[in-house]
DNA sequence: GATGAATGAGGCTTCATTCAT
DNA sequence: GATGAATGAAGCCTCATTCAT
């Protein structure tokens, strides 16, 4: 999924349509391979073979191997920036919006679990210049979450905490699912992990007023679903 | 700091004392280099030079380069297992113990920030067999925290949550300081990050009874320190 | 300047006029690039871009990259064969003709200094078959000079030396200006280099009779120019 | 022949004796291959094989392939700087010394004909920094010749010409033997080429006094040798 | 005739590992 | 036990050449 073209990376090929197509091909192969065997253990030949192109071709679309990594990581991060807004579109209640945003974040992390780990591990392998792009993308995503929290604060549902710092706890929730999957999965499936994780953290955020609202929403949900009552109350 | 010898790694040299000394030498150099330039960009020759030994020597104390990584990461993780018990020794109050444990965790992460990132990034580079050792170490550390939480639950100070899952949120707090340092540092120094982070998360844990106790402890602390009142209440 | 079409090089294109035009385009770009960055550091893509054509096009007018080099070097050598006869046309005095020939040689070398160096450096890079063409061209040029010397000998102005061997000294004069430019230029500009160089070498050639004639010509020239009296007498 | 160690090129190996030996090995192979097939057509693997070492080894003694070229060319140029002083040591007569110097120059060029061509062709392939070293070496050699000429001028044997410019003509004589060998060899063997070449050029240099001296030396030589009377008188 | 995307062979270089001293 | 020179496999990247459009 090549969300937003990383126009910063130059290509020798001029046809924009082709560049987009080829890059998608290359990045799809690269994300897959990098995520599973790591950046350094994956050769450009591997990527080429997986993408069904020649090794030389890759160098018509990226400058070097590191560029492939950059594009791969950006591709993952861009998918966050796509999914979160999509998930909260249409929702108006601040608490619901916030919940939906976190759930969407967790969901996309789950869908691209290995890729998320890749993004985590590989940023340091990039040149400082390229690392900036990654960081910028991460900041953008965080801003989406922070906005939800701030809206909750403004609505009196959340305590008046530093939205940016609070954001990190929820972001960590999503990331940890990928990073600590090996440990968490055995004790809790994705659903329970996310539900309980959110429930736990939101406890730290809700005001008295927020509490009532939260319980009402839970009740509605439980009514509809009649299942998975969270253990923590 | 080579806490507990990773006896699993074989050495050609028999003198245990010498093995310990040489490994400490090698690992100190390796952690430093791996943490700053990454595992793959660091050569064995680099490590040898930094450690003040010959490249050949290293192969008398480890099987291959990956062993050096394993020992390096274990070294970092061991330091967690050392610091946390040391920090809570002597404390009896469950809340105080828990707080001290988390603070110690954060502190050691801060002291070895780059090394913590190394541990995070590199686990996947290890062979599955070696990765088990890392995971085992992490589980041990987590158990230290989980025990504190369980004690709090048993004392009626914390809600009856899944201690293992709750542990993760606090562990993430410590790890995030290293992983997201570039983003967090500018908005909050270590002290504030840790204080507010703990305060935020503990909100999600405290029972009514726990609340009163927590406030009393805070008051005592503030009384002693008369500074840095946390913004979030 | 594509003096005489190197008809030996085959082209896929049949229209002779077009071949001539395209080759001139390609060679002009190639000479420039080869001369400045060397044959091996110049890619066909470079040449194509400079010539304003596609890389594929070049292969419709030459067999391979070496052909481009051959044509480039021939182009340079052909310009010698053009300039020298042009310079002595109209002159009848053997000494004047000789002088004019050498001066013309030096001048064209000066005008295409980098290209001359290219011709020097690159002959060995060509296949033996192609090298023959280069050598043949050089021999032709030398013959032009040798003829002048022989005429001088026949006129009793020059000693009865081996014209072919004597030719080399004067040819070296011209070539050295290009080859040793970096060293000579700082101590002597083109004018002085050529004047003194010719004056020096012609000393070795003149008979008693030639001497008188030479001095008369110099006097006439000095009379006209009233400047730059050569230091060597 | 590794005349003077090119200390400017760094090596990873510390043992100076070994560096000298290995470099000699590598350079001998490289000069040979570069001279015959050209720098770009020769691979490092070729050099390694010819030198009887592994490809990796070479990189313990040079930084990159260009360094091998630099050392190769310097090696050739250094041999000039060795031979010329050796040839004139013991001689006192300025004309004899000059003659001996030129003859030595021609002789060493003849002995390392292909290598001389290499030096000529390859200088431009070097980075500007490395090219400086080559130029410096060439200037040193020229200074040896220029000194001889100046001595001849001071002794009243040679005309008062610019010694540096006159040097070039004689240097060209030596170089041309290598560069134009394919053309000259068929018409004149080395002996005749050098004898006549020197005789020709020295004509341009001698004063009346020098002339007499030169003829006397020639007579002595002819008396001793009773052969090869030069055609030019 | 012209284009330029695609190919893939091949070279330079690095570096984990070995082993003779 | 320690050294460090030597090895050689392997990877990134370039670029001459081709060919479908």
C-alpha cells in the first residue's frame, strides 16, 4: 500500500504513472522481506526476485538500498495516517472518536504487524536526513491522536493532561501489540488486548463526567454485542 | 556491566576468571558500538580495536558475531534485573515499592538509553535460539514489575486487573523514554516525563483506597521536596 | 568537426545525410565528455543526454561504445589533416610552408587541447583493428609534415636528415603543448611556447643557407610585428 | 622496482617491511597488467591472481583501485629518478653528463616501454589529488635534465636557451620512443633512434664552442666503437 | 527512425572468520 | 593465550546493450 508518494526520493524514470506502479511493486516486496528477515539480511536481489523485476531496475527507481528501506518504512507509517482519519470520519462524540482512532491504530498495526516492527527497528539504520522523514511522519500520526485527546479534554470528558504525553501511552499500546506480540499473544488475543488496554489507559484519562459517558457507551456496546465483558471494570 | 555471565555461550578459553574479564572487555566495547552505529555497521575489527584486543581474540570467547550481539543485549537486560530489586529493597509499602521499581527501571533505561534501543532493535537479528534467551530475560524483568502490581492488588490499593497486562503499560513507559527520546525530550525532561508518566498510568490502577494512599505519599514527597508539582492531578 | 566520414563504421540507418548529421551530434557530445572525464567514466547515457538523443538511438549509428571512441578520436585526427594543408595553401617558400604547417598543427592542438589528450590516451583502449585506423590517420598527418621537411632538404635549406625522424620532433612539439600543458602553460603562454619551440627545433635543421633565409624571414616578421623577439637566438 | 615508498598511500598493515614487500608484489603485477590491457580492463581480481594473493589482501595495502594505479605510475616515474642520477654519477664533462642523462632516460623508457605508456595514459584517470603526486614526480625528473642543460649553458657549450623549455624536447625524445614505438621501431631501432634523436636535438643547443667539443667526443667514441656513424652530421 | 525502460553480467569492496606464528 | 595478516564469499551498484512500443 503506497499511500502517499514519497516524492522526496528521486527516480530516473520520468513517467509518473510507471514510477508509482514500479515503486509499489518494489516496496511491497521489500516490506515483506525486510519485515521477516531484516533489512541487512535481505539483498537487493531478493527484493528484485520477489518483486518480479531485475536488480538493475530497482536502481532506476531508488538511489540505493537505504532508499528502499526509507520508502518501505514510510509506506507503513503512511498507512497509519490513512486509517485513523478514515476510522473516525462520521463519528462526532469525542470519546467515540478517540476510541475509534485508537482501535484503528491497533487494527492497522495488527494487520501489518511485521511491518510495524520493521519501522521500529529500522529507523536507526537510515541516514539522519532520511530519518527526519520518518520522524515527521510519526509526528503527524501522533498529532491525529493528540487532537482526539484534546477534544476530549475540551469536552470535559478527559482530565486536563498534556495531550502529547498522554498520546504516547495510547500509541505505545498499539505499537506494543506488534513489538511484544510474542509475549502478549499467548495470554491475550488481539481483541482482548486492545479492549483491555484501552480500558486500562482510558481510566487514567476520564473525568467524573467522562466516566459516566464511558460507562454509557460501554453499556450500549455490550447491549449490542452481548459478549466479551472486560475483566477490568 | 556484565551482570550474570551468559554461561550458555561457549568459549575456547577455560580459565573462568579470564573469560569473565575478557568478555566484559569485549561486551563493553560492543554495546557501545552497536548502540551507536548499529550491529551491522559495526565490524568485529571495530569491536576489537575499541576493546583493545585483536580480532582473533574475540573468537576465543564467542562463537561468532551474533554471539557478541547476544551477550551485549543480555548485558543490557541483566542490568534491569539488577537495578529493580536493588531499588525496592528496604521498602515495604506496596505503592512505594511499585513506584520505586518503575522509577529504577526508567532510570536505568535513561542511563543506558542507546543500549536499550539496541536491545529493542536487535532481538530480531538473532537466531531464534538466541532470541529465546533474550525473551526469557525480558520475562523475568517483567515478572519483577508484575509482582509489585499484584502486591498492590492484594493490598487493595490497585484494581483487580491482569497484572501481566498492566505491567506492559509501565514497561512501555520506561522503554518509550529510550525509543521516543528524540520526540519526548524536547517537550519534557526525564524527570517530568517519568513523574507524569507514572502519575498518569497509576491513575488507571488505583482503587479508592489506593487513591487516598497515593495522595498521602505525594503530599509527603511534596512536603519534602517543595517543587515540581505535577500538572495532572 | 566531423571532417571525413569514417565510412568504416557501419550504421543501421541508410539515409547517408541523416547518418552524417546524427553522428556529428553524437561525436561532438562524445569528444567533449571523453576529453573531460575520460572514456570509461563517460556512459553512453551521458553521451546521449549531452547529444540530446536517446541512448537507444546511438546504437543505430554505431555498433558499440568503442565505435563512439573510434569516431571521436578520428574526428580529432581528421581536423589535423584539414588544418595543415589549409594553412600552407598559397605559400610557396619551403621554410614558410614548413613554419606555417607546424604553427597550424600547434594551433589546432591548442584549440582542441583536451581532445588531443583524448586521442593520445585512448588509442590503446581500442581493439587492434580500430587502432589501425587511428594509426593510419596519424601517419597521414605526419606525411604532411615530412613532405615539408623533405622540400626544405631538397631546397638546400635543411640538412639532409631523415625527414620521418625529424618530423617526430616537431610533432612532439605540437602534442606536448596538449600533454604537458599543465606544466608549460605557467612558464610560457601558447605563443611563446610555439615560437621558441619552433625556433629551437629549426636550429637543428637549418643549413648555412637555410640560416640566412630563416633570419631574413624573421627580420621581415619582426619588422611587421615589432614585438616578441625570441630570447634564443 | 619500488624505488621510493609512496608513503602517501595508507595501509592497514603496520609491519613496514611487510607493507613494502606486499606492495612490491601487488604493484609489479599491476604495472604489468595495466600496461598491457589498460587500467579499466584490468580487474582487481586479475591483479590479485597475478600477484599470487587474494583480492581482499590488496585492500589491506591500498584504499582502492585508483591507489593501485597511483602506486603503479609512481613506481614507473621513480625509476626515472633513480636511473638518471646513476648514469651521470662519475662523469664530469657537462656534455657527457647531459648525453648520459638522456641516454639513461631513453634506456629506462625502453626497458619499461609499456609502463611508460601506462604512465602517460593513466594520469588523467586519477583524482586530482593523486594527480598532483604524479606531476610532482615528473617535475623532479625534468629538473634533473634541466640541471644538465643549465650546466652546459654555464660552461658555454650550449646556447643561452630557457633550460626548462629545452628540457621538454629531450624528454619528448625519450617518451616518444614509448608512445610512438609502433611507428618508429620499423624505421629505426632503439639505438639509431636515440643516437640520431639526440644528435638532432643537440644541434639546436650547441654553441660554436660546444660544437667543437661535441665533435671531439663523437670522434673519440667512433674511435672506440668504430661503428654506427650517424647519418646526420 | 526514435525512445527509454528493462536487463543482467560483472566489478569493486567489505568483513566475518581462520590459522600460522 | 594472543596476534593480525590473509582469505574469499557475497553484496551493492553500474552501465552497455536490447527491444517493445
